[in-house]
C-alpha cells in the first residue's frame, strides 16, 4: 500500500506534453513571413541600387572616353592648314573640291537625327620638310624627301596608298597656303625611296593659292605630313554597314572621309545622340564664348576662320531597359534635337564638354 501511494505521488509530478496551438502557429508564420518579405524588399532595393550604380559608372566611363577622343581630335583641327583651309584633292575615291575645311559640321536641323563632324589636320608625329633640291610644279605627282635625314625613313614607311597627304607652303608669297593630296602608292614601294607619289591636284587649286595654274611651282621646302580627315557620327540606322542599330546605337569614327562604311571604327556602344554647337566670332567680342548668343548649331566653310570652340554633347543609355523613379525614361532634349515623346524605360545620362579649336583661334573665358 505504501508503495502504491508513493508511485501515485511521483506520477502526479509529471506534466502532460503540450504542442503549439493553431493561433501560435499562425502568429509565428505571420512574423516569419513579414521578416522574409522585409529582407527580400531590402535585398531587391539594394540590388537595384548596385545595378544602377554599376550602370551609371560604366556609362560615365564610356562618356569620358568618348569626350576625350572627340576633344583630342577637334583640338587638333586645322593643324598644318592655312586659315582652316586646304586646297586640292580630298582623297575620297578621287573626288575633288576647291577647298577642304578644317572643321565640317553636319547638323540634324532639329529632326530626329544626330549631328556629325569631320575634322582635318596634319599628323604632328610624322611632320617632314620636303627636299630643297627638288622644286615641284603644282601639277606634280610626287614630292621628294631626304630619307636619310633624322628619322624621315621611319616616317615615310608609315605613308600608305589611299592616305591623305598635307603640305604647308609657309614660304609662298603672301599668306601661307596648304595643299592636300591622296597618296597613290605606298612610300616603301617608291624608287628611289623618299619619293611620295600623290595624285595631280593642279586643276583643282583655286586662284587665291600660290598655284594659280598647274604650271606654277611650289616652294622649294614645304612642311608635310600624313593628313587626317576624321568623321564622328552615330550608327543607329545604317543596317548592314556597321555594328550599330536602333536597339544598339554606336559612336563611330571614320578615317577615310567616306562614312558610313564597313571599315569605320566603333568607339563606344549605346551612345544614342551626338549633338554639337559652335562658338563663332560675332564681331562684338573676340574673347568670350560664355554668351549664349555666340553659340550656333552649324556653320559654313566660309566662317571657319571665325570658329573659336566646339561644344560636345553625348547622350548615353543603358544596354537594357531599366527604369526607376527619377530616371530618364525617354531621350532628353539636347541642343536643337528635340526630346523624344515616348518612354522606352532606358536609363540615360548626358555628358558635355567644350573644346577650344586652338589651331584656328584661342578660346578665352575672360
């Protein structure tokens, strides 16, 4: 009997096992769901911000690179030229012109098109003086250099058929003149080595130059070098020609003055717009380009000597649609290119700079 009573007392101390109630489970699941949803929202927001930062950084890097290439070339425009002009052959498939301007503007006139620009200059790293022992006529088809002088031999070896060739005649009577030819054969194939074969430009020279006729002589010594005629444009519509398309616009560089062409060089992907403005001497202030009235969207070759500076705008967009509050979901208005009315949900940024065309006129902010 005593054993039974003791066992009964011991068993009374054991509490029955109990599980969670349905209410407790519901509350636990609700709290866990709230925490998971909150963490997921935080993760999504941070992921979007990181993606946006990476995209913005990449676009800004591309923009800086594009502005650097454009600025460097535009800054060189007119080097080796006479008042921003070159007389003679353009070198584009044998086409000719009385003059070639150091800067040629292509304005879109406010339509849904991008601007383009061509800059012409003498390559400074390949400058050579022609041989004083050979006096060429204006109808010459060759220009002679002393290949053993300094490193002229190495410079001559870089001149290839189809390249442009510019000579600055600084000894002509009156103002200096500059002439532009097309090289007709590699300099390494000339005999004797040191002769640069060029196309005859005598018939295309204008009366204001030293070559009033093809029988006149050029100066005994001219400063010459490979010529550069570089065009920058946006490829978004020349299907089958370059890598660009409407969904993948590309900033292109043409080195042969014959754009668009398959040999053009792609510079930057996803550049949607190139807009250019020009600061011209208006006759009222020769030193200040800060006034808005001095900037125009285009100019003619006759105004090249009045060109002070160029303002460059690039509109870059993301490679894929990505839109959040505050982003540019449509192409903005830049210069005289009106804004797009459609929202395509691409992220965009605009980079701009101003360049002094130093070989034509020094730009000052005073």
